[in-house]
DNA sequence: TATTGTTATACTCTATAACTATA
DNA sequence: TATAGTTATAGAGTATAACAATA
């Protein structure tokens, strides 16, 4: 397991990483603003809506949503509570497993997503894809899902290098 | 130039976008955790430290920091306050312009960044670059900075299409 | 007047820990 | 015992608007 510290990022990689941070930040800001203005929701709720929408049944389990959206369960409960109050989703106990809660998209929720989506795509396109060549897009479309799968699989946070003990008495 | 709504994202682009969202989220979480554990700082303060560190003088103006980090000025003031309290930076009025405030990295701040950086790079590598081919990295290194520059230049939020009214009768 | 930065404030979000209920 | 979810809570972070000072 060569999960050691022997190959640090080179300057090129680091520059790419910093630029990625900035791009992600800019994109997130733009998107957040559009969602807020056009639909009165934030990125978290948008993610939930999109997740449910893309499900054949329009349903999903709380825990699965939390996992796929990188949320704590309590955090998801909070958002789900807001969304239920707003009439965007319903929550009902699972049929097979009484412990679980199935979240379901309401017509209003579906409608909201459909109403917000055009502007959302527009922003993403203007802010992001507008600047990409066809090849860029193909590259991303190939890379990102692959990358996501890897990251999902990777050890969440094991082997945490305590400190690459170079200097022994820091300070 | 055709900043209209005539070319929505296709399925491929949208999938890439969703995956990008997820990747960014996973990466952010991992990074945030490492920074918090190893340095007691969050991504925002890390960004500030990195920005100052990469400056030849170790200094920067408040507003410039806020802009480059996509923050409101009050938000930056808050972070700067925390960091000053922690001894990571100092704030002093600008020499040329008395209105401005120059933020400067202290030795402790520099030391913190240097202490945190190895683990940070390690996480980024394990979480992200580990899965990329050499070509992937080159592609990103080429694309991301370019993309960032475009996004910085793009109209911050003008021409906000009230709703895809491409026709001449916007309702 | 315009710009820079801070303050006051209010609010959103998020996570941790304790708890309930089901498997 | 292990899993699913909620609740209580507490804290970090963020933005808006009003304000003070300088250009």
C-alpha cells in the first residue's frame, strides 16, 4: 500500500488544484445565487430534488440521500424538514423496513425543479461550459464520473499521516 | 454573442456537471477535515494563508483578498479577525491609501501553512490526483486556469435571463 | 461622490451527541 | 447489537445594511 507521502504534487498539479478550487467556488456562487433567486432554494435542496427526480420512482431513502449528497444525517433531516414544510417532498416510513424513511417528490417539488432547471442550466452553461471546447467537455464527461466513483470507494479517512516528521521540534 | 438559451446542456454535459458537483463536494469535505484536524483552520483561512504566502511580499489588500477568494468583504473581515486573534496575520493601514488595510502573514501564519501543507497535498493527492493519468493532469492544468480566467472576466451577474424568453416577445 | 473596511445583526447551515424505534 | 432517523444544541460562517473614514 503505497499510500505514502513520496510523491507530492508538482507545481503544475498544485496550480491546477488551486485553479480548480477557484473554479468550483465561482461556479458554486453563481449557481447558488440562481437557485436562490429563481426557486428560493439552496444547493443542498437542489441536490435533493435532482436526486429524487432522477430516480425512476421519485423516491429515496434518507440515508442514501445523505450518503450520495455527502451530508450528515441530521443535516439531511434538517433540509428534509424544510422541504416538507414547503411542500416539496413527503416523508413516509419504508414499507419493507420500518426504520427507514422514504422521501418522495411531490408534484410541487417536481414543478419547482422543472421551473428552476432551465435557468440553472443556463447559468452553468454561461459560467462553465461556454468556455469549454467539445474536447474539453468530452474529457470532463469521461473523467469526472470515473473520478467520483474512485473517490467514493477510497478509504474515507484512514492512514492519516500524523505529520511527515521532517522537523522534529516544530516551533 | 449568443449568450442566449439556444444550446442547453446535453445529457453528457449534465452528467459531467453532476459528477463535478459531487467530486468537488467530496474533495472539499476531505480537505476541510484535514485542515481542521492538522491546523485548526477551515478552507477559507487556508485560502487566505495560501494567497498571502504566494505573494512576494506576503501581503495583500483586504478587498483584493475578498475578490480573489469570492467572499463578501464583511465575511473576510470576520475571517481576518479570527486569524489576527490567532496570530496568523497582522492588519495595518495601507501606506499609499489610508483607506485600505494591508494584511500580512506573520511567522506563525507562515509556519502554520507550512506545517499543514504536506498533509494537505497528501489528501489532495490521495483523494484526487491519485486517480488521474498524466494526461488527465495535463488536461486539467491546461483547462482550469483558463477556465478561471474566463469566469473571472465574465459578467458577474448581468443579463440575467428572466426566463428563457428567446423570442422577441418576452411575455 | 466613490471606495475601503468594519460593525451590528440576523440567518442559514452543519455537525455531534443523545435518544427512540425497528431489525 | 446494529441500523435508521430525529432532536437538541451549539457553533461556524455568510451576507446585508448601516456606518466611519479616506480619496
